[in-house]
C-alpha cells in the first residue's frame, strides 16, 4: 500500500466537507458577524448608544443577561429570542469543531508516527516546494512508499491533513532522518530550494546509511560537484535540464516534440521505464529480436545497463538478454506493466531498486 492515500484517508476532507479547523474558522467569522448585526439592531431599534448596544449584544451572546440593559420594544425582544438561539448554535459549533480538531490532530499524529515506524525499503522526500510537490505526485502515481520531511510548519500541516506521511523539521538533522526510518529506506531525494541545505542533507544521510541511493537537486551549476562529493549518487539540475530542453525545442523541434511527449506522463500514455530482468524471467537467454518485446508488446528497448558497465544504447537484435540486465524501455503503460510482470515474475512494481 502506498504511504499516502489522501482519497482514502479517514482524516482527510473532500471539497464538500469542511475540516474541523475550517469549521472553527467559519464559526468565529459567523460569531463576529452576529456581534455586528446585534449591535446595529439594538442601536437603531432600541435606540441604545453604540456602547450599550455592543454591551447588550455580548451579554446576549454569552447568555449572561445582567438585566441592567435589556430590549424594551416587542421587535427588540423578538429579535433577541432568535438571536440567542442562533448564537447558542454558532458557539456550540465552534466549540465542537475546536475539540474535534484537537482530537483528530492527536490521533492523526499518533497514527502517522506508527505508520512511519513500520516503513521499510521506502523513499524519503526532503522539501515540498514546487519541485518536491511534483515529485510527490509522481511517486504517488507509481505507488511508491515514501515519507516527506518539510521544514515549513504550515506546509507540513497541510500535507499531513491531506493524508501524506509528513515530518515537520530540518532534514539535515540526524534525529529527523532517523525518525523517517532512514536506516531502512531505499532512497532519498534532496529537493529543497537551497543548494547548501541539499549538501548538508546529503552529507547527513550518507553518514547514516551508506547504502542509501541519494538523488539531489542543484540550483546552480557549481553545486553539482559539491553534491557529488557529499555523497549524492545522482544530481539533477532543473534549471540546466529545462534550458537544454528549451534549446532542443527551439533548434530541433522534432527532437523537442519527442522529449515533451515522453515527459508528459500526466496527459500521455507513452512513458519511459526501467525494467530489471530476474533470474527466473523467461526473457533471460533470448535474443532481443526473438523476445517479443517489440513484436508483441509494441515497446522499444532504448538501452541496456549491464552491471557496472556503461549503458548500451540502441542494442542490436542479436544482443542476448541476461539476468540482472536493466532495460530502459519506451512504450505505453499497459505494455510496460505486462513487461514488468514477465521480467520480474516474483516482484511488484515498487520493489525495483535504483542502481548506482
């Protein structure tokens, strides 16, 4: 089960159901509106001064009724009777929302920490900014298990309310990473907006788990080497990659169209995936031209990574597939899911481990 299922989480709220925090805010706003309405009515109907009108409104809302100032006219008394009923309802809703919000928050946090403590072979996402949110959505789409570490308290609370396993804190601190079960994690991505923070997170993460696969974001070109020296296995610079794609689109439109086609995973069915061949896969020992990947699944093997050697791009048809080969394949989702089940009969899609 993915680590984040907002649509199925009992503590998340749909667009047509207010959260307790939202209901409390609406109740307070309604209460303030009632005070304004009551003050105005008592001033113009009962002819009290603004101060006495405000005093009578507060006494009525609090159901105190000292008796020194009270409505005298029939219209004022009728209004006060309805005003008391409405105010009791609003105050009760505010108190209920406040108590419910505190209870849900307590239980939600306890459940979250319990769920995180049970994670294993998962991913850790450090930073939930624009890059981080896009990454989170992609990981959720593929069914990967992950936990988020976010420094900003409001952002962390929002993610938590949406059902994501989220820790609020500095990802460069050992206690926070240990709380995210980094010793049992498969990989971590450092995608905060600060290169310095990403370097510190990488250094700390590498020190806590030497086998961890680390992907780091670099905002500037000078940070790439620093992140690699800090222990990052892969460094990605959205700025550099984006500039390269823009140049391709401008100078080589056909190439740019292909890059855009394979990158639009939300709207297109064409994706690029990596598939590792297990020992018991029926594809092992076959020539590429005879394996049926192209003829039966209509998928294309773009490259093969074999062990620690460099990738073999556009492998010829007489290449023999071997156990442990990582195939970089392009095709539609259905075809690649079928290939995954054939290549890894005993594995699920989320059990693949990245190779350095």
